[in-house]
C-alpha cells in the first residue's frame, strides 16, 4: 500500500471513528509532531550561542562520544 493509499484509508477511518478514538489519535499525533519542539530561555539560548561561537572559532574542543563515556565511567568508579 502506498503512502497516498494509507492517507486515504486513514481519512475514511477517521470519518467514521468514535470521538474517543479520534481524540486519542489526535493526542498521539500532536505529541509526536511536537516531540522535538522546545523553548529555550534567553539565558540558555545565550549559552548555546556562546558555545557554538567557541566551537566555530576553535576555542573549545569537542569530545568524541566514547571519550565522554569513558570519562563518566571513570568518575563513577572513583566515587
């Protein structure tokens, strides 16, 4: 089934669905679509911008994930 056919079938199902199911599906989709949206405070936005600029001009050094992982593990072992 193509995505177009799936969309058409969903429209048909929604037209006849009980309100409870429509509300549940709406909540699911709304949460899914907004999952990656968030608001930063002005202070957090300033920090992100500052760190981004430091990265761009070479004053900060990014760390590979494995290195970060190892550092955290070593700190946990010492604690």
